[in-house]
């Protein structure tokens, strides 16, 4: 055997003999596969009959929570078919959510969906409540008859203070399971351990005294055992009272106080080289007591530009209002121009110089202060002197015009007149405790009640007129009343001017009229008012002793309606100091004559 035959004999792989499958076995396998396929088809048909949803069945039905019931036919778009719920279907019409629903229709089962929603907010009944101080009040206690399809949560929007007596608005929030919310607001009254709303009540000054039920918080309940006739609604004070309530007597306190802060009109200012006073910004003050006007912080002066300031108004009861405004500083070097002025003036020895009439001046600032410099004149010695009319603007620039003053020898001197007034001073009933308003009123009452009206004066010498009247005559016309008032006011230290009806306003047959302009303020913060003690016939006989220009003009229009354009109080406004706009006296002038 050669090598080739040896390798072939011993290294060749053994040959595997192929087993042959009988034809009957293959047929069995084919049959099983076919049977399985047939089974799948049957199952598919059966499943299709269960889960297929016919076109006449809705994909879903949505209902509002709280609905009483739902039927299988509610899911049918075509009501010609009969339907019922399949066994095991579960849902709740009071709980929001989605539920799988199976329906049996014509023997077949199909699926759809029920959606329960809640879009309606809850409702409830809420009424005003009264509880004792320190009570444990829960939000649920404040509502009743809560209506909603789901569970409702009730809570306070802001938890009320139950430790302080009084009435307050309280809000509760109702929220249902779907998040719908409703808010209710009611009045919660917290009373003390005796059932009283207040034991100390503060009534606003000027308002009617409160009824007893203000202490109880229950309309028509309670009764004052104390007499209220001695309590004035217009006077501040604290009063101890006894109150009868539900058969028990309680001690309560009624306090009358002004808690309303003052109000006013605020106008920005323009100044020249000096800071305006706080009162320069303010007009038309409204309050029940005297008001002090001040800067919140004293401003510093600047050469030019705008300065923001806060003006504080504080009344006698400590109520205050702060107004924000500004003033503009302008550099002014131009002096005023005196347009008209008399060439000469006259005065009686011992008297005063009446110089303001006919003097006019202008300035680019719009504000000019006029004065008379008579330092070089001796008013007690007859003769001729040089005096100066001075026009000064807000920046301090001034113009002076020389005028010749002639002092005449008068039969009545200032000393003679003052000595006469001193004799009747006690009859004025003026005390050191009186303020300026009260003193001026005392003068008005003395002149008005003591003098008798007659057309006897010559309208020439006010000093002589006052002297003769106070020396025993006590008669005269409006000039006499004016002279006597003027003399007494000056004697008491008031700055004053005699005012005469303007020439341009005089109508033939009506003559003239005299009255006084008096300053009840100070030299730096003047408060000028009109004063007239001349008696008038009814209904014009009013207390005309501290009048503003507004009241003066209304009074004049009132008389004009009856006396045919008498122009009673018409005067040359620009010739006299500016009159205060704050009314101090209430005059019964018909309202239609104001503001025309």
C-alpha cells in the first residue's frame, strides 16, 4: 500500500448515513400548523365580536358630577338599537374621573368611556355672625347649606382676629374636589364676655350722638340710663355712661373726638431769593378746629431751580395731613415799578396816615408788597414831612417814591381817644384768656349793641367821630360805627384799615359805606378779615365781624337782588392787604349767591 492509499484509508471523515422521514409524519406536522392557524382565526373573530365598537356607539359620554343616573342608551348615537351595561361595569356619578364602560348590544360586547366632570362652583348660605371674644371659630362654622356634587373644603381667606371686639368683614373660600371656588364675605362682630360690642366708643366730633345699640352691635337693643342732654356733639370730651342691656346694667365710655385730618388746596409757589412760608402753599383749609401749617422738614435755599417739600397740616386734635408740593426759586434782580401814587398825604396830629388808596405797583414776579416809610415824620407835631411809599418784591428788590405828608393840628388826639376808650374798656368784657377771634367778636357785640343808628356823621375825621360817639353820643351812621370799631380795635393792638365802598361801585342815590379790615394774625403771618358792626334790617342783620371776600361778595349779591345793584361791599381790593380765604364765621346767606 503506498502512502497515498494509506492516508486515504485512515484520514478520511466518516460518512453519516441520512435518515429518511416517512411521508405520514410530514402530513401530521402540516395538519397541526393548519389547525393552529384556524384556531387563531376563530379567536380573532370572537375577540372582534367583543371589542369592536359600532359606529352608532359614542366614543365617550361626558356628564356633570352629581347627576342622578345614566343608562346604557345614553351611549348610543342611534336609539334604534337596544343596549345594556355588561356585567361588572363600575362607575360613580359623584366622583370626578374617567370610567371604562362595556355595553352589550345585539348580543355583542363593545367598549366606550364615561367621563364625569365638575364645572359648577359650590354654593352655600352665609349670614352675618356675632361671637364672643376669644371664641374658637372655624371656617365651617360660618356657612350652612353647602351644595356641590363633590366634597367641599371651607377655609378663611384671612383668619379673623377674635381677641379684639368690633365688627369687620370676613371672607370664606369654598373649594370643591374639582378645584372650583366660591368666595363669600360677611360681617363678623366680636363682642366681649357680656355680649357688648364696645365698652368704649369714639364718636366723630360734630356727628349726632350714637344710639345705645352702638355698644351692643344689635340694632334697636340697649338703653341709656344716663342723661345725654348735657353732652354736646360739637365739643370734644369723654363721658361715663350707664347702659341697660338684656336686664343688666353696664358702665360704658362715650368719647367725642375729632379723628378726621384736615384737607386743603395746595398750590406750588415761585419765590425770589427766599424760602416761602409753609402757609403760602395752602388755601381753602377744611377742618373742625384751628389748623397749624408747617414744613415736614425745613427746606434749604438754593440759588435757582425746583425744591420738593412736604407740607403738614395739623389740627388741634393732632390729626394731620401731609401734602407733597414744590417751589421754584427764580433769580430776580428787577425792582417793582410804582405805577400810581399820590403826590401828597394828610393826617391829623396824633392820628394815622391813610395812604393805601390809589397806590399801585407791578413786578415781574407778580407779587408786590406795599408799605409806607414814615420814620422821618412825627405824627404828634403838625408840619410837613417827607415820607416814602415803598414797593418791595419777594426777592427783596424795592422801589421808593417820596411823598409830602402834611400833619394837621387836630382837635382830638390819639391820647384823648385812647383815654376815652380806657373808660369803657371794662364794658367790652374782654379777658386775657380770649383769643383774637373772641376779642374781635366782643368789640362787634359792644359796638352793635351800644350804638344807635342815625345819619349824622360828616365822613371827614374818624378820630373825632369815634371820640364824640364814645364820649356819650353813641349815635351815627356807618362811618361812625366804622370809626368806633376801628379805634377800639387799634386800642386793643390789632392792625386795621378803614375801607370805603369803591367810587366805581357807587350808584346814584345809594351813597357810600364804610367798614373795617382787621388783622387777627401776626405781622409775619397775617390773617385779614372784614369787620362791620353797622346794623342792618332783617334778613341782612348777620354777625358780619370776620368775613372773607367770598362771604363779602355773596352778601353783596344777596343785597343787590333786593336793593337793585347797591354794590354794598364792593371795594378796591388791590388797595388793601390780601384777605384770608379761610371762613371763621358761618353766615346765613342763601347758597345761590356764592361762587357766581
